[in-house]
């Protein structure tokens, strides 16, 4: 499937008891200068307005109106943004900055407990790779596996407020909170820490929970469907469990092995479907649906990957940004990407007996908000694809019928149906020769 996903159909109308629904369209809401490197929004932080990092600029985005927050160091890579109730923090190019609603401060390490001591000196943090929040503390992970915590209300880190995820000497690529646990992702392992309740040592390692499975890239880790999902060091996608659970298939893993850069991910929800969106450079963008546990491709016409480079879920719908500086809202009621129709494609294969069989008919159940034009073609092994034929679906519900499709020969015949019409569509299923389910 391309730009479609599966949903169980309990009405009995679909031959295979599933319907294929199109992904949301992309509705542009703003255009900023520079690539979108980060998005954040939370109704429980100091601002319920979306925060965006575009190039070196950190801004508030209210509709299409931007309000500057500050400049940030820009290495061209994505940033990480997290928030407590009273502050928002961002990791950019190895530095960590916090904003309290009026002032932005670069966080550094101080050598004394009292921040107003006359002899106070501040030193640079080691290169910060990631940030998350637990119990009001900002947790800052660094490359060598050392992590620091910023105490609520303070603007610099006490010199002794650090620990090291050191069960294995594999450094740290990412830190993520799941419920009351902190997961430190190294190149060969995942180490788990927990809140201790001790103000002097607020975090302690969870013994017996080390996972011998590493992480390929920081941005492949996403909080998804009440758990964590990431691309492992073996280029397999895992879902967090007592033992990491493989959720990728061989097709996704082949793409990961052929990628020309590190994968990245984000998650969003649309009409009750939770998607983990995995962007594999040069190979495509693929979405895993928690409901069906199936993958589908999300694509942009004539591009190697889907246009959004990153995104976030919000209470008013998902937001996404791309390398051009465009910010989009994902609209499930739209069949357009930034004003242009996008391809929706599905294929299905029928196994055939050794004896050639005349393919007399194909009937496809379609739903569409307006009339839509579809293209049908089929493929027989060793014979290649047929010439495409056009079919027209009337608005609302319709059945597309194709007749006299020639002789099908073993071992199989594959049908492919596609459309680029500006219509919101549903494909419920297909029946060939009134008996074969596609």
C-alpha cells in the first residue's frame, strides 16, 4: 500500500473484512526561513502555542504568526525539545538552552552549590546529545554515557549532579522517558534508570533490566502507543517490552540496510490509528499502524521520502515540518498535499492453479466523497504488466467492474489499483471471477 492504511471492517461489506483508508493530507499553515529542525507543543507547559526551530531561529508559532524566542546554534540536524511545567528546554548542536517564557539561558555546570557565590565559575557541559524530563528534572545525556540533571528552578547544573550509564562502555545516543523509567540508548545496549526519591541522588540504575540491544540513531526513537519504538543496531525496528519485540518485516529491514543516512521517526494519531513514521533516507517513509500491526508507505510524488521530515502529535491534530521551512497540519479530510493531489495505490495477489484460467471479471468496492478516476493494471509472472485501464468511481459508494482480463497463468496474478484524483477515498476490497478475493 502507498498512502493507505488498513482498518477492520465489521459491516460485512468488504470481501476481506478490511478497508483501506488514505493517510491525512498536508495543509500548509506557515512557512519559515530554513529547514524545520524541531517542533513542540504541550498544553501543560509555559506556553500552549507551538514552538518551532527553523534553521537557527527558535520561535512561537500561533497560526501563521511567529514570535521570536532566541537564536540557537545550528548544525543542520534536528533538535530535541522537552518541557517541565515552568520551562522549555532544547538541545541544539550539542548545547542545552532553557526558556522560562521571557528569558533564554544556556545551561552550564557550576562549581559551587550556591549560584550567587562570589567565586562561582561556570564551565561548558560536554556535548549534549539528548534531553528528556522526569519529576521536573531535565535529564541531559552526553556522548560518553554520562548524564546530568538540572534541578527544578535552577539555571545551571551543580557539579556533582551527574551519573553514568556504564553497564556497557557503549556511550549514549538517546534518552527517553517511559512512565517512571529513563531509558538510555547506547550503540550496543539499553540501560534503564528510575527515580530514587533521594534528593541528593534522584536517579538509580534498575538492576536486572539491561537490554543487549543497541540503537542505530537518536531520532529513530519515538514514544509510540504507550511504549518506545526504535531502530536497533542490527537495523531491525523494535518495540520496547521485557525483551525487545521485533515489529519490522524483511522489506523494512532491507530498506534500512540500503539507506544512505541514519533513519528518523515521529509518531501521530489520526481517527484512532496510532502511527510510528520511519523515514529511511533514499529508501522511503514507512508507517507502522498500532491497530493493524502492518506497515504501509507514505510517499510524496517524485520524491525518495515523504515530505515531512519530522512531526508531533497535538490535541488539535498532528503538525509536521519539512526541509523547505514549511509547517503543515495533517488533515484526515484532505486528499491534497500542500494543494497537490497525491498517489494512493494498493496491490493484491491471487495464487492460481497449474491450468490456465480465464479472468472474466474483477469487482472493486470503492468509497469516495466525489467522483474519482482510478487506474487498474495486472501482472503475470514472465509476462509483465498489462496496459493500464481507466475506471471511474461515482461519489459515495461504488463498485468498479473490469471485464475480460485475459487468461491468467500459474503461479499467480497481481492486481494494482491506483488514483491521483483529488478525492477522499476508501478501498474496501476486490473479488475476481466472483470468487477469488484479492
